[in-house]
């Protein structure tokens, strides 16, 4: 028997407009599933049932009143706990901020509310989003829904769990080094890291480094595209913004368009020395290339030698810089986790010249890389080098620096495209013999999410994935 969470976000929105289901029914169903199943998965840091119910009642009043309705009215979603939500606890995954309640919403939170979505809570994230896996001292790890003995990835691990477990049909994540694409890959979802400037980081975002951006995680390409439409657009004062689509076009509309025949470059060069793909990951990558060729695209290898050896150390310095201004209240620094303290110490040890040279090196490299790959419509790359990792794996060699070294080996490809600012997606095309998802990354030209969405929809039609569901999906409620 079909349940409400079997509906996609767009199907839920259509059912609300047709008065076939009410926003309250959708919200109550989401809250019931979270209550029944999240304790074993770690998707949420904070659940907001009263707030969600009040917003659902307001949405129902709008439906009864008639008139033009927001495109996603009544659809439940969730906000990553790295994003400020006025009046709702925002911990940034840190025990040092366990009781912090912001007075303002981040711009992306406002945009999603204006589109009619209803947040049911704040999703789990590692402390300040630094690791590529999700674990913290507040609620513990976010677990892969396909095998809860493994980590869900990060830093948008809770968002991925919320979607893959059928709590909400789509969720907001953010990505500064792979943090949408990694958990999408681990949990069998479709995730979009938009191009730099597509979604505003206002009012407090990380424009100084230019690495991070919000983006959607969803089960289907069309849901993710609709969520991107809701989030996209600059705010006054943003230092950079992506050019908008032509008048009358939407990212959702591009999910219904033929991408044409594309020149696709297989990209396997990592800034991490000695990078190797596990056999199952290599097979998933090769399989994606074959599928693209079967769909009529030209697939060829991107020449090696495009990566300057200075890229990795420069990225690490810039990454550490973001730890130097953490909003930790006085007297609570002792509550930070070892990795955060190690990252902060590393950032504070940099001179102003070190910092500026690192950011300059990344900007120069970005221009060179984009010119060198401009002949390709899309790049094809791995998301991760390994299958989902067991809980505790990253700290087996020790915390702090050793943890970070393991992360670099695991997520050796994603951060490059935060440096260049290109849009990139993780597409769930492959499952292992043990039923573990492995995503494949598609990377577009700057500001060209449209081609990625059209190509992703073509792949989804050729090899549908939304029907593959973990055991928790069919559990009661």
C-alpha cells in the first residue's frame, strides 16, 4: 500500500493544491516517521513539531482561501544545523553552542519558507561542518540508511538521512568541500552543489573563502531542481552571483529537456597523492561512463597534469582559515572536539601572508583549470574513493590530524570543484553486491546547472533509482 512518503516533493505539492492531502497530514506523517525511526539513524539534532504544525495550519488556510499558491506549499523539509533559524536552536553540531538560538534566518531558510515548504527541524551535522562524515557530541553519528553500522557521510549527513529514510522528500544541505555530494553518494540520493553565487550565503556566509554553498538533496532530479529554483538568487550585498536563467526558464523545466549530445571528460586526477579507487568504486565509475556512451554522448579521458602541486596545501590552509573565527562563547572552547581544535590551531598559526597567498593560489589555479577543461560540456569524476565507512573508521589512527588525513584519502575529488566554483552533482547510479550505494559525480561549466540537470534526468530515465529503498522505508508509519 502506498504511503505519503512514497510521494515525491512535487507530487506532495500537487496533492496539496488539489486538496487531496492537507499540509497537516504531510507534516504529521513526517513527524511520526522521525519519532519512530530517527533514534537509530541520527538524522536530526532538533525537531520542531509545534512550529511545523502551526505552519501547516497556515498553509491549509491559504489553500482554503484560494488564489495563487507558492509552488511547494505544504511540503515538509528540514534545514541543516549549520544554518541560522530565527527562534530555533542552531548548534552548528557543537556542544559549545548547544543552547544557541539565533535571532535571524539565513537567506536560504527564508527562500524555502517563501516557496511554501515547512521545516520539521534541524538536521545533524558534524561540528562546524569540518569533517566529511557526520558525528558530534550532541546526538552522535548520522548513520547510512542502507547499513546503520556505517557513517552517512558529511557534513550534510543528517539531511541525507532525513531524505533517504523517507522522513522528508527533500532537504537543504551545504557543501564547502563535498558536503552535499558525499552524503548523497553514501545514501543513494541525488544532490546538487550549485555554482558559486547561485544561492546566497547571506547574512553571515562564507564568502571570504568562496568555497561553501547551500544546495538540495532529494530522491529525484525533478525534486532537486524544484528545490534549487526555490533557493536560487542573490541577496543585496552579495559579493558574487551567478547569472540567472533566461526569462521564463526554470531548473525544473530543464529536467524535462533533452541535453543533446555532450562531450564528457573522464576526470580521475586527484590532488591527494597516491589516490586509488576501491574496486567497487572503480566499477561504478566505469559503469557510469559506459551508460553515458550508450546514451549517445562522447566520453573521453581528461589529460593528466592539470593539478598544480600547490593546490592541496593551499586548500588546506584556506579550509583551516574558516576555523579561526568560530562563534564559540567565552569559556566554552574546551567543549570543542579534537578535530575542530586541531583545525583552529592550524588556522591561527598562519600569517596574513600565508592566508593571502593560499587564496591567491586557488584563484589562479581555478582560472587555469577552467581554461584547460573548457572543451568539455561535462566532467565525469568519482565522488569518493571508498564505499561507506564504518562508524569509528576515521579516528582509528587518532583524532585531529590523523582523522583529517583519512578524510583526504576518502574524499579525494570533491573539494576541487568548490575551489573552481563549478556546479557538481552526485548521481546514484550504482549499488554494490552488499546493497551499498555509490554515487558518480558530474561537473558542469560555471553557472551551467541546467545542463547537469538535463543530463541527470536522462540518466535517471535510463536507470531509475528512486524505487530502490532501504529497509526503514517500508517500516511502519
